[in-house]
């Protein structure tokens, strides 16, 4: 029992019962999942993998029987108890691409003809389209229940006081949660509402300028703050000498969290930053370990593979492409789906959890620097690189590097004032020193960098087409 965690109060849904709380059917199911997750995290890796194979076998049987796209694509599989044969057959399955999902979606070939009893209704969602190619996703009510369980696992792992207030700055519908007031809800959302009584949820539209976001945060004075790393880094520059007095923790979502960003955010707000790796179509992929560095793959909810270019699994310390298979979404099975990210595989965690580890998530594959010889290079900017860029352009507020050709870069800068000719020249010299002397470098300045449709700001974008 963790005596350092804040007390939790179960919300009752049973008339005449005030305490202890008795939740309704959805809450009871969630408690059952949380009870299991509390134990399965400590299973040895081999036992987790064996249980995962059993669920994969059920998923494959359903997809073969009920999903037109998979009927011709899935062979018969060895029984999950035959680990070596099952894993060999699994590795031989072709990778599912985003383009294939979009093509199948046009004919709804990826949708199951029917769902097993107990999986509920079909629910339609859309991905954010940060790659420029949005896709439709369909999931079941049962999958949403599993999503909620991992949301709550993250809260419990990181010992959040659910009675506190949560401020969220992220994408929202046009005109929703505008400044100056934003929006206020009585609880933290559907994931917690079925079980726990929580404090208020404050939300603000992501398009609000950073200075006004900071002013709104000071008025709300939240216990927890959740947003994209790029937004949190901008807010860190607005905090000044007086951080938010009640703030206990910052949660980073939706974008890859670079180590320089983490350090800057933690230094400014004087609280820890917790990273969450998820996608809308695949759910929670990995959560930051509550005790050590690194992210634990949520293996009870999906199989996540980090693969080399030849399709073999990466060893600890190697960077590879991320391929995922959600285990419980029988409405639209995504089997060995390459989501477009790169990640670094990690060694087993000292915490003792059997869940696999990612050392870091490095972002989208298409946002690697592309070379004329067909090679790629990850354009990571270190703290020293960023310091040099700031020295070259002291008015810098935000940056983005866009590769427009094999030998051409555009440095986009949001600046507080126009750059001098000397500063432009220094920025060009910085870019060539970082990326290579052979690059032609253009510099563009503006008040604010444009965001994607989901409000994301990426620090490097490769626009060089494939092929």
C-alpha cells in the first residue's frame, strides 16, 4: 500500500449509500480493470507476453471472421500457447500503413460487420492529422472503458490528488473555451467520473496567446496543468519569478517531449513534468514510470513493437519505428499498424515492473532530416544548440526548421522584434553549423508560428517527398 499517495474517494451511484461509495456498472467495471492493472504491472515480462498472446489470438480470430479487410490478409495462426510458432507467424504479418487505412476507410473495409456481446456501440473519432493525412477511426464503448482505466492508472502512478483542480490547454472546437474565462467542468472527465469524486476541470482554447494563457492560469491557480510540450515551453518563458503557487505537477501530451523542454518547464514551474505517449486511434502507448526515467509500454492494452528497417526488433538503446496493435478495439482492428513515430527501446526498469520500456519517443519518421543518398538523420537539438540559436537571435520566442529540399532549409522564427541583418546571418551560420554547410538556408520571421489543425507546433518538419 502506497501511504504517500493522496486519499481517493469513490463516488457513489447507489441511492441511499453515501459512504463507502458504490459506483454504477461502468465504475464497477473500471474498478475491476484497475484491480487487475495494479497486479499485472508486476508480472514478469514472460507472463505478460503470454497473456498478451491470448488476447491477440482472440483479436485475430475476430478480425478474420468479421472484418472484410483482414479476411484475405490474415493466415491461420498457431495456438498462443506455442510461443515460438506464434511469434514467428506474428513477425511474418505485413505492416499496416496509414495509406492502407485511408484506402480501406473509403469502403469501410476495416470496420467489423458486428461486435461481440458486451462491446457496446461503435464510436467514430478522427486523428489530429499532424502528418497532414488525417484518418477516421472507429472504436467500441468497451475500448473507451479500457482507455479510461489507463487514464486512471496514470493518475494513480503519479499520485495525483484527484480532489485538486486540473487546467488543460489543448485543441478544442472553434470558439470553445475562449479567453478570458475558458470553460469549467465539475470533474476531470468521463474517465474518472464513473469512480472518483474529483475537483474542477478548467480548459482554455489552445489558440490563446501565451501571455494570456499565463494570465488565465494565474487566475485559475490549478493543482495540475496538462498541455502540449511546445505550449508548456512557451508558458515556461512567461512564468517569471513567481510560479503558480498551488501547482504540483505538469503533464505533457500529444507531442514528443524533448529533454531540453522538460528541463526548461521544470525549472520555470518548479514542479516535475510527467510525459504521456498516446494516439487517438491506438490509445495509451506508454506512460512515464513513477519511480524512474523512461516510459512503460501499456502492454495490457496493446502490443507495441520498436522495429529496425529490416523488421527485426530493436535492442535496448536502438531507435526504430513504432508499430502498434491495440488489443481490445474489435470495432476497427489495427494489426501491426505503423503510426509514423520513432522511439528508442529501453532495458528492463529498475522499478521491477515487467512492462517494456521506451527510453524516449523521438517523433514522426517523416520529420527526420532526409539526405540525397537516401539516408536519414534525426535532427535533435540539444540544450547547447538552442542556446546558440538564442544567442544568434536574442529576440527569439519560438522556432521551427523546415527542410524544403535535400539541400535547402527554412528557419522559421517567432520573434519579439525584427531581426537585424547581422542576426539573420548568425541564424544562417547556426543552421549550417548544425545541419551541414551544404544547405541553402532561408530565414522567415513572424509573430507566432502556425499550428496544425490540432494545435501542435513541431520544431522540425521535412517537406521532402518520399521516393
